[in-house]
């Protein structure tokens, strides 16, 4: 990949942006039963927008620097694990509610 603008930081930023967009799309599927106020989809939407925005910022930062190889590192594997936990958390909220999903996912993230 000599001379390519897609270095490791750019690829991870694009992956984060895609994950953020997926979280926003999944959050829009959360049913709101009440009108007005903060509903159950506000926090997942805010998190998804934040992840997407930070991913775009990281991708733009990565475009400025160029490296020759894109190694798979432990950081990438950690990102995949956290993505899996985030998806499991969204599914848990959908099927089991906020309290149970948080009770099972928070210790994994905080460990």
C-alpha cells in the first residue's frame, strides 16, 4: 500500500464511523411509547452520533499521515469486542429492557 491514503488510522476511523451509523440506524428502531421528554432511544442515538463523529475525525486525521502497512493489532481486536458488546446491549435493551441489559453488559465493558 505504498502511497495509499488508507493507512491504519484512516481504516479504523472509517470502521468507527460505519459502526456509529449502524448504531444510529438500530436506535431509530427502538419504539417510543410516550410523546415528549427523553425517550429510550435518546442515549443510543447520542452514542451512535458521537461514535460516528469521532470516527470521521479519526479518518480525517489518518488521511494526513501515511504509513506503508496496515497491521491488525490488539487495538483493532478490542474495538471489535466493544462493537459486539454494543450490539448485544442494543439487542438486550430491545428484548429484556434497560436494567437487565445494563446489568449484563456494564461489567464486560468495565472489566
